C-alpha cells in the first residue's frame, strides 16, 4: 500500500485533535496527543495502542515505534477511501488479499454485517496483529497466512519497493531457482473454494505488484464469480494486466484515492474505462 500524500502525518495543532475526535472519540484524541508529546520530548512512545474508529465495531491494535500501521490506519479511516463501497448490496463474502493487520477487513465486516471475510496476508508479524484485530468477529473472519498468486505454490517474502522497509510494503516473489519458498500461495479460485462460497461480493486487492501474476493467465476461470473489485494497481504493467483480464466483462468503473473500483461485474462484449 502506497501513500503519495504527506497528510497522513499528524501535526501538533488543534485541527489534529478535532480530526481524531471525529474519527474516533475525544478520549482517542487525548491519548494520541499524549503519545505525540512523549515523542516530542524524546521519552519514547508505547509499543502499540488500541483505538476504535467510528467505522468499526471493535477496537483495533496499531503498532508504533516506526511501524507503518498508523499510515494504513490513517488511509483507511481518515481518508476513508473505502467509503464509496458502503452502498454495495448483497455482499456475503469479501476476499481481502493483502490484508496487512486487518484494518480493511474490520472495515468490511462492520460495513457488511452479514458478510464473511477471508483475509490473506504473507507477513507473519502482520498476520499475528491481523488475527488479534479480527478475533472479536468470530467465525465471520478467516485469516490465512499466505499470499495470492497465479497458482498454488511457495514464494519468497521481501520488503518491496516502497523504500521504507515497513510492514505495508511486504511483497512476494518467486523463490530463486533451486530454493524453497517460505510463503504458501494460492490462486484466487482456490481461495474461493476454501471459502465454500460460489460468489465473491467484493474482491479487495492490495498485493504490491503481484497483480501481474494474479490477473495473468488463468484469471478467466474465476473472474465470473466476482461481483465487485477494489484494487490498488502498482504501475502501468499491473494496470495493463488487470484491464486485459477484464476485457470480456462489462462493469462500472470509478476511482477513490489510489483505488480502482469495478462495480457490477458481468460478462459482456465490452469493458468500460475512463
């Protein structure tokens, strides 16, 4: 997940307190201001904190001390880029590919109270936080430690190309020849089979460039089971691969921040693009 804006950074003026007040509560605003004071004084900050944004039912854990968790939190709950999806109807299953620490999954579980979420994340430490964040939702949430690819295989995990080495930049690549990968990977069709569902109401994809593989050869076998897609595309090659895969479908295209959204997917003779 990339964030091209610099406004995720929380400043020191009163507008910050008001923003946190609207986002979560007066108590959250006070707690965050105390954390920022500790940072400014150089006395250290807690390793993590828990806060419940108004968009979700249960409190979430965010790691501090150099983690990218607050950047992801800020993008989902302050920029609220997923808000355009809140009016989707009949969503019973969400595949959250690249779930990070579960903020997007918690958002969808709260937005669609009748839905289940399958959250897939390759980084082991992210998975641990994701499981803790989604535990209150019970069997509505299934967290899989692994990745999505063009087929069932084993992959390697790297820090990616975001440049900061933080957890939000983790990406998977093919293991070097002769070496065994450490991350289990599945194709989307297999993940749908694991869910036991016939239709995916929402496919959310943020997989740091792996969309080149996911939407390559073989995607047509499972795309007919997808009703809506929300994806962050990482570069022109990924964009080309994605829209080529959707060439046999009609859909309603829109954008929200860095997200590309294809609504109401249905087989057709043409695709709709900007």
